[in-house]
C-alpha cells in the first residue's frame, strides 16, 4: 500500500509540474522532464502552453499546432520553448521533442519514443546534436546540411522534415507575437 501511495504522490507532483504539457505516454513524459532539467540545470521546470486557440487566429497551421508548443519557465521567467511532435520512419511514427532558446535557436533535439525495430540509429545523440545549430532562418535539409544517418534513412528524413516544419512555424509564432504562454501578460515576457 505504501508503494502505491508513493507512486501516486510522485505521479501527481510530476503531472502538476508539467502543466500545459501535451498528452504523452508516461515514459516519454519522464524522458522529456529529464532532458529539460538536464538542459536548464533546474529542478522546478514548468511547461506552460502557448495560447494558440484565440478567435483572432485564422492560420490553420497555427491552430493545428495548439497543444504541441510550450514555454519553459522557472519561477515565472521564460527560459525557452519546447515543441513535441511525431515524425515518420519507414513503417510507423516516432515521437520527439525540440527545445529552443529564447533567441529561437534550436538547443536540443531528443527522441522521446522510437517503437520500430528498423532505423534506431536516428536516436543516436551524436547525430541528433547536429541539429542544434538551426534557427527559423536556417533550416535543416536531410542529406545536405544534415548528414544522412546509416540504417535510418526514412526516419532521418522524416525527423528532419518535421523539425524544419516546426522551425517555420516557430518563425510564424514569433512574428505574430504568439510566443506568450497562457496566463502571462505580454509585457511580462522576457522574449
């Protein structure tokens, strides 16, 4: 009984700290939390959903991204942004998360869950680290400025295309002043 109670307390504390986080399987949510706390060297990270449902927004690309984009905050200060998504490998999708600095540079890319038996090389941290130099003004292109990954051509291309789309959308969100999390006054943002 004590084990179950401890599990519930940990689960509730974890769930509350990642408010605004899109629905992720438990293992993916745990991996995302670890990546965020390692990257920012902070334990009290809060994800706050960006408000992409305003009646003033008519762009379907932005409306369809609602729930995927969050501001990363500690103590009310925005440290960056995080997007979660899915990319396609040869036979099935896999989930990823991208962490951006407030200057919109991609800081870290991580595979949250890779289910397929083929293409696992796409999860290699040294290959994923090559994405960290990209911004909305310099997009990744598989086989051009991102090396092909041996044994994971479909997954590598799918991830590169998904991330390029996220970077294009990030530029749109910034240009339209939508990088403000729910409940935060635009004048309070440090972006």
